[in-house]
């Protein structure tokens, strides 16, 4: 087996790393302080093929593979988790269903502009009373004339406050649990659809997150993804599998950032007459961090490669998400411990990665859900 990156992957990694350091790093402090995402990044990254690197060039993407997408997410998360998350939504759950199942008209109207960064996408699944049990959503879409009338609400929607459209999960046939869910595109500005509130978060502050409300919101039939009612749960599963692989790289990037900061601090901090990196307890922590980061990265790339080969990676995708997000908590804890009291101060960036990374065992399927999926796929 060949575990080396291709020449194209390496070229892309160098390019996106350079872009992130030069174009995104200067934006981080203001975005974190204000909670406002720098929206001009969408068009800038879209023009370079960086925004959606795994979509075909003819659609405006970068023409890369799943590993390319993983590389992008890792490099962006090293710089800032919140900004990376907004880009991740655009290149993943906000557009994946359109790319896989959308009509040609939908691709022209929504997907291609999103890949170019001309439209901002979001994905509406979670509801105020529904999280892990996605089949229990209450949002309804009732067919009336040539429109669907939508009523319901969604919460924790990344990119929600600034999006131009939402791919919405709603029941068109509530008698069929899960299978009666359909995906429908709802454009911002449609009467009856509004942002109920922008959410204030502990971490990932530079991605804008919302609660969305739908009150007798009328959407044309042509906005139904897949061309027929139902089947949305299968589309959701495909989107979530893809997203869980990406979360491996998301966790790896945050872990790499924490490691880099811990090494830098350990070299500079002097106690008992020498830098603390000279103490065995510190060096052992750093060695274990480096080992786990390498495992996270390698396994993420392996499953990304399997995904590109068309293999069923439902189990492996959950393993990536579970392992990477859980081991990240240990890495972040050790990095904070190395920083000591200074790590708890807002002026030191390690605290931001610590806050940001805590989300990863919760979102995109909790660790408990990942264990359920793995156990089921193992026949347990």
C-alpha cells in the first residue's frame, strides 16, 4: 500500500498552507472578537479553486480527491477552527447533496455559485428538540398546488445567519419514519423563512450560527432535491459519512495547532534554571501528542482514500470521527497543562483551540452515536 501523498496533493497542501497563513491569519482576531465571519473569503477562495477543492473543475472546483479536501480542512483548522468550519460547510454538508443528487437546474442555480463563493450555503437538520435522533425531526413540508408549504424550526445551523440558501430536511410523509424525509432548497428572502436568532457560542466564535424559523414558507416544487419525495434519510447518511471523514482532518488540524504552540511555549518557558522542554514529563507529553497526531492524520487519509474508491466506509468514517475527536481532548488538555496558568489567559491562543476543540465530540454526531454506528456495523 502507498501511504504517500501524490504530487498534486503536496502542491495543493503547500498552496493552501501559504494562503491560510497570509490571507486568513490576519483576520482571526477580529472575527473571534466580533463573531462575524469575513465573507469575502468565500469569493477569494472560490476564484482559486480552494473553496470546494474536491468538486470537478468544470463546476468551478479544484478537481481534487477526498484527501485534498482533508488537507484543506487540516491546514485551515491549524489557523482557526471557526473560519475553517464555515468553509467546511460550504465544501461539505451545504453542497454535497446538490452535487450528488441535485438536478441540472439546481446545480446551475445553487451549486455552481456556491463552489465559486458567490452564494453561501447552509444545511438544516438539527431542531430544538431533536439532535442525535435525526429521524424524529418535526419540520413538515406539505405539498400544495405547485409548492411545498414548510413549517418548523432548526437550530445550531452553521452559516445560517449569512447564508443565501439552506438545504432543509423536512418530512413530506411523516408516516414513514426516516424514509419520509425530503431535502428541499429554501432561499434566503423567501416569505416565511427568517433567522430567529444568532447564537452566542463558547468556542468556534468566528463561524456564524443560527436558529432558523419557517412559518407557512412556500417553496416551489422544483427545489425538491432528488426529483421525488422521500429518500432524504439516505441522502443525509451519505452527507454525514463524508462529513465524519472530514472531521478527522478538522481534529488533526486543531491538534497540530495545539502541539505547535505547546512546543514553542515549552522552549521559551524557563523553570528551575532551564526550559521546561528539557524536563522528561514535558517531553513525554509532546512525544505522545506527536504520535497521536500522526495516527489521526494517517487513518483519516486512509478512510478518505477508501471513500474515493467507492467503498462502504460507514463504520470507518465513524471510527475516524470517534477516535480523532476523543484523542484530541487529551492532546488539548496536555497542551493546556504545559502552558500552566498562562494557558488559561485569553491572550494565549491555546485557550481558543481548547474551547474550539471541545465541540468536536458533540457535533456531526456525538461520540455516543459513533459508538452505536460502529457496533451496528460490526454486527454487535
